[in-house]
């Protein structure tokens, strides 16, 4: 079950990134062109948050099963380049913060009355979350914990 969740988590990462980039682009375009906050835009906001929450749930399931997280390390926090430290503390913390930002941004945008305020709220909160997610992902070139772009079965 662990490996299945790992593959899903790796794949859904791209949906999270894609939906966030699309939502940010939509918000920027709506703000710049002073567009009405349409039903389609609202769906983009909603689905971006939903995909991010699904990713978090799969990540939490992985976290409690992960041999890397469960392994006892003798390094402590001395070596930040240690994958145990990255996944045990950094990755999970940044992921939770990013999802909280997406949730707050989505909820605030949903409740605002003015269309431009909705776009601006989405743009700022989702952009902050995207930046944090980009830092939290264990990219293949990362010195903290290199992982492949996509895992396969």
C-alpha cells in the first residue's frame, strides 16, 4: 500500500502544480482585464483547493507509513541535507503551510463580494502557496532529498 500511495503522491504533485499555475494565471488575467468572477473561475478556485487537499491526505497517509520518517536517525538536526530530516520535518511542515494558505485563499475569495477582490485574493494566497510548494518538493536536483520527477509502478 505504501508504494501505491507514493506513486499517487508523485503523480498528483503535477496536478497540484498545474491547477495552482492555472488558477494563478486565471486570477491574474481576471484582475488585469477586470473580468467578472465567473462560475468557471469559481470552479477553478474550488478544484485547485480540492486537488491540494487530496494531495495532503495522501501525503499524510505516506507520512505515517514512511520508512524514512519512521527510521531513527543519529544525526539529529545537524545535517539538514539528510533525507530523514527533510521528509520528517521540512517537507511535511511546508506542505501543511501551503495547503493552509490555499484553503484560506480559497475561502476568502469565495466569501468576497467584489470580483476584483476575489481575483486579487486568489492571486496572492495561491502564489504564496505555490512558492512554498516549489520549495517543499524533493526535486531531482535538490541537495536536500533528490527524488525522480515521476515514480512508476
